[in-house]
């Protein structure tokens, strides 16, 4: 197997040095985060040439498979809050990629549909994502890629099972609850500082 050429980007060199020498056995989550960041940056560089943001790419991918879903469903499938989806869909509507419609049988729900221009983007953008994936696994043995996929899928399953456990202590708080907790913690810290003074 050929050794990959050394990257010339100082930021990438620093990350690789960190992983190879400074903390070769650091937490796997950090390594996955750095790999994900590199994949997303490589994709964003290519999407930018077509005036599509990474966030818009996420929504377009969903709509290419499930056109005509509600904004709420789009939010859920993308794993983001509804205001984020609203902002992205508004921008995509201005670019002519989508339209929003209310159906006669339900005036409350807003459905998102691709325009012909939005559908055509699939032929341009999907090959860019495939290119990034090819680049990412250059010089990697196919058996190692298959093993990596199995390991990552197992990790996702394990963490999903953990999240589904009925444990109130480990649940993700709402934004409002999180803000309340932060405010309380700040108040407690101020009180401790006053006692020390």
C-alpha cells in the first residue's frame, strides 16, 4: 500500500501531529470529530462553487429523497430546530431551489417542494460528495473501509441504545431549560465569590 503524500496545509499537519505523536490514544470521539470536520470542509469547498452552503446541502439531500414533506418533517430528518429549517428554506426559496405550499386540506402545515432548478442540482452536487469520499479513502485497504463502516455502525447503534434508556439525568434539556440551568449556575458562582470576599 502506498503511503499517502504529506498534506501541505499547516492546520492539517498540526492535527495529524497531534494524533500521531501527542495523544495517539486520545478519545475516539475527538478523532471522529476531526475526520468529520475535514470531510465537511472538503465538501463545502466544492459546494461553494455552486453557491450551495453545507446546511442547504443537508436539506437538498433529504428533499431529493422525500420531496413534498412538511418543514417540521424536514427539521426532524435533518436533526435541526425548526427556526434553522425556516431560515434555510427561505434562503433556498430565494435561490429558486424550493417552493413552499400550504395544502387545501390543511392550511397550518407548510410543505416544501423542490423546483426543477433544485432537482437539477442533484446531478451536479452528488458527484462532488462522492469525490470527497473517494479522496478520503485513497490508499485505504477496502477491507479496512468495510471494517470501519461496521465499527461506526455498531458505535451508532450502541449510542442510540444508550440514549433510549429511561434515565432523566442523561436526557438533552430544552433550550429554555438549558438557559435556566446556566443562569442558576452563574448565580451560584457569584454567590460563592461574594462569600469568599
